[in-house]
C-alpha cells in the first residue's frame, strides 16, 4: 500500500488542472469601454507617467550647468529617469508604470533633481492626486503631454516639465516600453531587458547548388590518385567532403542575389563561372589564355517550408514566399496569466521570470517580473492560424541579463495542440512546468494560461483536412531526410544569431530550448514507452483473436448462434456488408463520445515512463555523442549502438504513430475531424446501400491498381487527413 501511494503521489503534482480566473470575458468588466484586448487576462489598471522633456532648468552658475534627472515617488515606490549631463533643456521621453492596486498613498510626487554631487539639490517639484488622474481606454487616442511649471519649496517657478499622466490597462500601447516601478532595483542600463517585445523570424530560403562539370582545371600532380572535389561556403557554413588535407586549384565568388528564385520545381538555368587560380598554379607553358571554368546551377527555392522546430511539433507549415501561403482559417488568442511555485534560480531566493511564446514566425516575450516566485504577467497576444494541426510553445525563463549572468536559465515548457481545441471555446488551465534532468523529473512550478481558437469560416477549416500539410514542392521535388535535418540545423543557428542581436535579446539558449534543437538519440525510457504503445495498439487485435476463439469453441452458445446467423445473412445479402460495417463504426464513435478526453493532452508521465526510469537510464539519455565515458573502444561501440537502435526505435514509433492517428478518428481527440468522419461514414453508408456491392468492389480495385501514369506525387485525400490526426506522440516528452 505504501508503494502504491508513493508511485501515485508524484503524478498528482503533474496533472493538468482547469481553473476559473477572473478574466475579462467572464467578469464582463469593461473599465470604461475596454475592447477584447484583455478578454483572456485579468484586467489590471496601471498608473502611467510619460516624462518627455524639460525647459529652462536653473543651473549653479548659469544655463547648461546642471545634470538633471527626474524622480517619481508613490509611497515607498520610486523610479528614476536617466541623467542628462550639462543640459538645462533635457529630453528623456521615458514611460513609467505602476499597478494601481499597489498604490497606498493618495499623492504622486515628481521631483526634478541635479546630480552634481556637491549640491544634489532639488530643481523643482510637482504633485498629483491619484484620484484626479484621468482614465484612458485603448480605443482613445494617446494622451497629449502638457507643460507644467516646476515649483520649489517656496512656490516659485523654476522651469517647466512636459509630461503626460493617465490610468490605463495592460492593453495600452505604452505598456511594452514602460519601466515598471517594481524593477527600480535593476540597473538603468538593464531595464530594456525587462520589457515585453514581439519578434519575427526571418524568411529562410533554400539555396540549391547543382554542380555539373568543370573545364580546363590546372593542378600539380602530387599523387597518382588525386581526388578533385568542390567546397561551397556561405557565410559561416561550409560544405565539402571529409578531406582534411587539400589544396585549392581554383575558386569563384557568386552573389546569392544572382541566383534564380524559384517557386516551383522548374529547373534553373546552368551557367559557366570563371575560376580564379591561386598563385601556386603556374600557367601551362606560358599559355595565359587557358581559363578554368565551373558549370553549375544556382537557385533560391521559396516553395519549401524550412523547419526550425521539431517537425512533430511544428507551429508553421507555410512555404517561404508569402504569396504561396494558404488563407488564414482563424485566430489563436493566448492570455499569459501568472505562474506559481517557481524555484529560486538566483542567490537570495530570487527569480526574475519572463515567458516566451512561439507560434509560426511570431515570437512574443512578456515583461520580466522582478524578484518573485509567483509572478503575474496578464498579457494577451494573438496569432493568425493557417493550419489547425499545429502547436504553440510557451516556456518560462529566469532573466540572467539583469545580473550579468551567463545564461537565461530555463524553468519549464508547455505545448498546446490546436487541433484538439473546440472552436470559439475559452480554455483556462494551470499547466505544470516539468523539467526532465539527469537526476530525474523535477516540477518547476505551474503556469496559468487562457486561450481560444476563433474560426469565422468552418468550411475553410474543414477543407484543410483534405489538402497536404506541407507545400506542393515537398512532394513534387522532395528533399531527403539528411537535407531537411541539415537545413533545420542551419535555420536554428541563423535564428539564434538574429534573435541574440535584438533589443532586448533572446539569448541562444532560449531559442535552442524553444525549438528543441537537440536531436533525440537512443533512450531506454523512450524505447520502453514506444514498446508500451505497440502493446496498446496490438491489444485490440489480440482481443479480437481471443473473442474469435471463444466463438469457435462455443463457450457461449447464444453468442455463437448469433454470429452464425449474422454470417448467413451476410452471405445471402452481401449488399448490406459495407453499410453494416459503417453503421457499426458510427455507433462505436457515438459510444466513444462519453469517453472523450475532458482535458487537452499534456505530458503523460505514465506513458513517458519518466517515474520508472532509473538514474542510470536518464544519464544515458542525456549522454552526448560522443559519450563521456572514458574507455575509447567501449565508447565507440556504445555510441554506434545508440545511433542504430535510435533509428530502429524511430521507425517503430512512426508505425505506432500512424496506427494511433487512425484510431483517433473515433476517439474524439480531434473533435472537428471526428465529427467530419462520422458524417462521411453516414454518407458512405447511404452510397453503399444504393450502389451495387460488385460495382463498389470493382471501382476500389481499379483505383488501387491504376497505372502509374494516373498517379500523382501529391498524397491522396485520405493520407492528408490521416497525417493531420493527433497521436500519443503529442503527449510524450
């Protein structure tokens, strides 16, 4: 009994929980006409102060002899602008924000000070009653700044200060750039790293180099079996055969912009390029007219989708060129509410947490909540959805830039499968943040999210299930698995470089974690999990075999007689075979409706066998290639075995995944697809009831045995549909 309790207790902490937050769409609070920009978050009022500039500030010995800055004070909270050196007419243009619920004092005080150490005097002050500050809603235009006369302690005017002050929500356009008073403990130079931002991934084209032939090459024969090969270099990427020692006999530089841009599989034109010979190559008998040339085809292919994420959890399936994109089928809205129970990531029991969410080319980053293990963000974001069978990824990180840390430590990550959602329904969940480490699975807290998928046109959505997931060029001119893997690695490197140069930067470790850049190798844990999935799939066939044996052995005479009667009816009335099967399938789907999932899929610890994995197995799973073990021979054999078994396990998992996708037609895992499948079964039952059985069988065999001339490289409608169905792979970690 004690063992059972200990095994179930960890699973309870990782359960997905439904919550009932006071989000705007449920409370019905409008706060003076606020639109749906805060529907999926708890509407929070903020006091905003925009400090623009000042004029005619007094100096110690005359104009431009002061170093002015501005202090904002509300009770014990304080914020400071940057200091402008030697300037009586400074310009700051900084925005500050403070949650109104934290204001305990009735007065906001603004002080203009001089930073000269020997004086440190107050140049002027302003005060505002919080109750008199106007409230602005996002539908209004931005509030125009105004001039205010500064006063000293005697009430005399000492220059002017231009500012605007208002009360708004997190939907205000000033919210992303505002410096929150809770972050005043952070160095002013690091404040930018606390802001919320939106990033866009660059468009990645596929550069294809097709080498045809070379002509008039000149080289020195250093060996009888000289090998000539071509090395291609693009930026920091170099492609060549594994040959460490080589000598260049010619090179040419071709601007990428000169390559042919292709949107389909049309072959590019071949061109000759002159090769520049190095100095070590001498002309043959002073014949300077010999010019070495290289014939090749260069093309930029924009019809492919270049994966940056794991293809199993992709959020985008569109090609590079926007005009080849499909029309949008809806909008996904995400409200990032709060997190709770986060671990302390810094000395002093501190965590400076922020969230990153990615869907398609759009990345969003929330503001950093300083020094809180239970941060509240309440930020809402929106994405256009072009394919329902995609995933959105949300991760929580600790901001290391604020204290000059080497990395932004990851706290946890969750994924949401859009195909499992019912359209226009609001989901509010508390997701556990689970992090698998070599020492075992660790819970890193929970994150509360509210989200929905809105679809204005159901016909456009249903049409998605009958078209290929990937662009047409993937089937008419497919890339190999090695090419796709190599392109993905390059894309991740480019994205990491691009995002690390943004302001504020998304560090390389953040991009790597969001995109799952590390390939999955052999794992005893995942191998056992895939074996369990195989047993679950085969168990249905085993049950049919067992039932068949019972009928043959007449263990239940009534059942055996009923089966014999049904067989005789089917023999004499074969026309009802297919309608009967389809009707039974519809009835099974209806019965499965009661067993449909009540929650969206999430990490299933029992399926993933995380709790059953030993420390040694987890160390093997996290062991890099090459292995960290000492013995060289054992390491080489061990790494080779892991690679081979990893490929076998991957192929086995593909088979199981396809069977699970077929099973999901009747399990309501994807409500839209199951409903559509049930309708098609009903239509099929009517058609097969009317059309003669022999005609149906003949048409099916003629279609299956059709000549290759009548076949297309594009997958069939049924294959496209099956590829979009969910599987248990979506719940594995």
